[in-house]
C-alpha cells in the first residue's frame, strides 16, 4: 500500500527530447516551428471544410475529424515539453501523466479507425459511385465518427487505469519526452509481463484490423481504377486516394514500429524520434498533403484568400 501511495503522490521526471543532442536550441526552434505550422494548417483545413459548401461531403467530414485529432496530438505533448525546456525543469504530476496517456491513446486509436473508415469511403466512391449517397449518408458518417471516438475512449480508459494502477516505487525518471505506456511500465516495481503481453496482443489487433480494411478497400479501388477508360477519371481517383494512402503510411509506419516491434529491438532515443514523428511531424504534414494534392481544398483556400484581399476598406 505504501508503494502504491508513493506512485500516486510523487511526480514523474521526463527525459527531454533534446537531452541526447548537442544542437538543443536549433532543434527546439525546429520543433516549435513545426508545432505552429501544424496547428495553423489543421485549423485552416477545419475552417475551410466548415465554411465552404463544396466541401460538405462525407469525405471532407471524415477529413475534418482527422484534422481535429491532428490538432490534439501535438497539444498534448509539445507545450509541456516546451515549458520544461524553457523553465529548465523536467517534472510532470501524476495527474498530468495520466492525462497524457489517456489523451494520446484515445486519439491514436480513434485516428487509426478513422483512417480505415476513410479508405472505405474511397472504396464506395470509386467502386459504387451510384450507391455512394446511400452508403455514405449522414447517419453512416456520424456512426463512423462516433465508433472511432468511442473505441478510443474505451481503450484509453482501460490502458490508463491499468497502467497507473501499478506501483512506481523505484525510479520516477521516464526515458521519454512525454508519458507513454511502454516507457512508464519500465519503471514499475511490480511484475508487468502479463500486462505487457496483453498490451502487445491488443496493439496488434488494433493495428491489424483497420490495416486489413484499408488494404482490402484499396485493393478493390486499384482494380477499379485500372479498368477506367477515362484518363481524367483515373487521374482524379489516383490523386484523391494517393493523398490518403500517404497519410496512412505515415501514421501506421510509426505505430507499427512502436507497438509491433519488441522494445528490445529499439532504443529509447529511437522511441523518442518515432513518437515525435507521429505526435508532431505527421499531424503537421497531413493538411499539406491534402491541400496540395486536392483541387477542391486549393480552390476553397483561394476563395477565402480572395475574399480577404478584395474586401473593401472603409
């Protein structure tokens, strides 16, 4: 009981992202710039989808949820990391650590499932265009989004409660720049092997089930695209789908490395880099990928900029 109480009342100490590098200020400036770019890009994309009637379609509704998750990912980790760096301290409260684990797990699971639903949306649009308004009607889209968020909440609640139930009576130094389950479990003075096995098994299922749906959907899409006679239709389908495939590759590549490759095969420094990739780099790149490769988004952005520039000055 004393050990458990100690784990609840004591703070954790995070090993900073820049602690293993000699170019601290340069890296901090780069991370800060990417953080601002990511927030700005995803906020602009959300604004365009909400305000432009041409983007009020199922695909862009799902994309708006992806942008919302991509706003949340860096907000959970980067401000705390920046505050610790600027104040030259590395502590995080037990409650703050719990909040980071819960929010990151929620958003990670929700985004993985949402990407699978987005691939199904492209499958229906390309392979069953006449049935698209029925198969992707508003109620279906809301159900998809609701399932994504609920699955994230359920998984995050279970993982957070079990992880923080273990006593942390030894070192409280987390070899990571934020609280993540694998890094935290290394500090427990209890036997966590059974939970780690269950965590790995659930991680494989959570990753592989959406990936299977994505692979199946795009297998059908590729076959349908290759059969198209119109060059313009083929180009439009490839452009739209390639944006989503790029996003899927970025997100799942990092997730597979973190949760499907045993921890013995990668160092804490590599974990830091991969975690930074999926919590900051990917959310920053996603709006660029969709805006640069998507004609409708570019047109909506040009329309907004034109309104601002041509607005009469009183």
